[in-house]
C-alpha cells in the first residue's frame, strides 16, 4: 500500500501565498485581528467520526474485526473485499470510502483498497462536490511572523475522483456549503476566493476600512461602514463581478445575506438567529431566534428551505412564510415544529383556527393542528405528539414512514367521582403508540418496552426493560431481537440519544461501532466499543 510521509515544511513552501506586508495594516488594525487562528476550522469529533452509509448505493460495507475495519460485499458479511486494517471508517460512497490509517491520518480509498487520496489529514470529509482534507500546522520563516502568529490550518481540496485541485493556508475559512460553488480562505489580511474547480476567482486585501463578509447565495458579499443612522450597506457580486443587489440593513454583524425573493431577504445571524427584511432593508417583523447565548451556530443551509417557520417579533406567536415573504398561515401559534415529510405540527394559542381557508371557532384550550407546505390545516384527531421523546432524539415530531410516535396512558377515576368527569393518567401505565395520518392507533407497544424510535424502511428501534435494543416491524413485533445498546452523543447542554435507523437496508449500531442489515446480520465482530470520553463516537 502506497504511503506518503508528511513533510510539513515542504508542503507549506508549496502552498504559501506571497509574503505578508504587515506595514499595510490600517491604523486601527492589530495582528491578533488577522493572525489568530480560528480553531472552529477543525471539525469536532462528534461531527466527523462517522457518516451513515446509504446501503442502496454502497458497494462496500465496513466490517469491524476487533479494533480494525475492513470491507465486505453488501449482504455478505463473510466475504471480505478488503481485509481489516483501518483504525476508522468515516464515510462510504459508491466509489470508495474515507478511512483512517493506523499509522497516518484520514485518506480516501477506492473499491479495491488503494488510496486515491493519501492518508495525510487529521480530517477528510466531503464538502459539496469536493473532498476536503485539513491539518493544523505552522508557516515557514519566509512569512516573517513571530512564533505567536505562525500557526494556521492547511486545506487541501480534491474532486470526487480524488484528483488534486488546490491548497490554501488559513487563519479562517468558509467552505463550499449550502450549495455554493465558491469558498473563502483568509490568511492574515489576504482573502482568496476560489471556485470548487480550484480556480482563483478573486484576491482581496483587508483593512479596517473594508469589511468582507463572505459567500452568500453563491455571491461575494461585502459590507460598508455604517451611515449616520447606523445602517450598513451589504453588496453582493457574482464571481464575474456583476452586482446582484445592494441594501442597507441595521445589522452590523451578519454572517450572510440571502436573496429569497424579489422583495424578501434572509439575514444570517451569528448564534442561531435568522432575520428577514425587504429590499429596502426594513424588517419583515418576524424571524427565527435561538436565545442560545452563543451555544448554537447559525448555518447558511437554513435558507435552502421553501417554507420558513418564524416568530413574530411583536406578538411572539409563530406562523409560516414562503420564500417571497407571503404568509401561509396566521401568526396564531404558540409552537410550530419543523416540517417532516411535507407536514408539521403546531399548537394554536387562539380559540380561532384557520382550517381549509376558513376561520373556525374552537375550544378556548389550545388545539393541535397539522399544516402542509401550502398552509392548509387540519385538526389532529388524536393527541399532541410526545415532544420530549422526539427532542431526545434530536428530531422533529411528525409522520415517519406514515406513523407518528407518541405516548399514551390508562385513564383512571377517583372512587368518589361517580360521574367520571375528572379522569387522570395512571403514570405507571405509560406506553408508546404509533398513529397514522387519520388519527387511528396502528401500533400499541406493551409497557415492557421502555423506549422506541421512529420508523424508517419499515423498522423502528425499541428497547426492552432490560435496556437491550432491537427493532420492531409495523405490527409491533420484534423483527430483530433486542441484544444491542442505545448510545448517547453530543455534550452539555445538548446530549441526545442515538436511535439507529435503517438507510438502504443497513443501520449503524453506535455502541458497537458497526452495522447490521435488515436480516439481523452483524457487520462487526467483538464486544461493545467504548471511547475514552463518555460523549464521543
């Protein structure tokens, strides 16, 4: 197997920009401002260590034998194509897999185990139509930087066949995300904008009088200094230099601006906040706000949606708008969950609700409503979904494989209540049920099942009272016997349960770091795997 030793100094000499002229810094600029490394460039362990494969197109299935991974043919766990020799498998694709070499780093192999991208990287992952490899390093002496400012990240890009495209050194970068074919790479005061073919589109020199924002809507976005009313002008240009739009907004720290419609813009905040305005920069009066105090990151992919669940900034009630800014519902809901398979659940705060285009009088108690992507609404006939269960799975409540997961209880009445007007729940009788879109109960699980997941490809994970995990079918029967374990990922304040799901006929059992197929065949040998940290892979 081919090896490529990592000679960082040599690679850095090849990848370097021209020398940085520190004397070009503006009067109010500092070295810290431009030459401190943004360590968010390094992908967190939780996010990078495993990407669930899609068995419908994968030609190799990872098989863990002890602590090492090899690959077998689909549906043939005893037919090794590549013998176990890798420390980790990150992602499996139709043309190969990203693996971690036991002596080096992450690389990309083909279907025969030959390296297409040599294993030199601390991270290697798919980014749009490219593969992106990174590692932390130091620049050489030609930069003239002091020891406290010579650290950076090296980024190497390849096409999907493993052909090298380009490399950059950065203190900060924004990759090919949200469908963009442009990415930005900043080293000190120099920003390179490149296409996903490797072409250098533009080079920008930064100082305190010019604020380059980044890439939005596949456009190059810049911001001017504020006017006397503290409104900032954001201007977007295409890669060819043609202006797309220019608007003044009273937000000075946006990460991006997205033209959603002719008179409707989305504004990307920094901590899970998303705002909306018109073409004059006037607020639309609604948005999506996390109140996370920096614990949540905003993502440009949010604006890829065709419908947005938003909250009124005046009433704090929720509604739904389309990309043109048209309201598809009234803002009368105390809660609206994200869409799942074309529908979402909402809870109305009003005693009036719009059903099929007409305001209908309801009970004064809040009602559960199902809303489709056109804003049409219907009353949910059964009960509110078990929100707590879905949130522990980091999922939105909804109909998965045509079934909604919720909880039910036996109703009891006090002995003194002869009219039986005041029932109460017997908490010991809690059990899970699955309901179809008509509101009818299709599956009732026994109380001995203490946890279940949502359905996908006809199966759902379930845990018995002995805390063993298996899979049930749509009759509520054990299709795969319970012999595995649930696992937890993330960290405070958002740890969550990993409930395995079948995708293309294979489910990843995180606690065992291996796959099973729908017949229950195991693609791993050996005991449960445990990392050094409780919330790691």
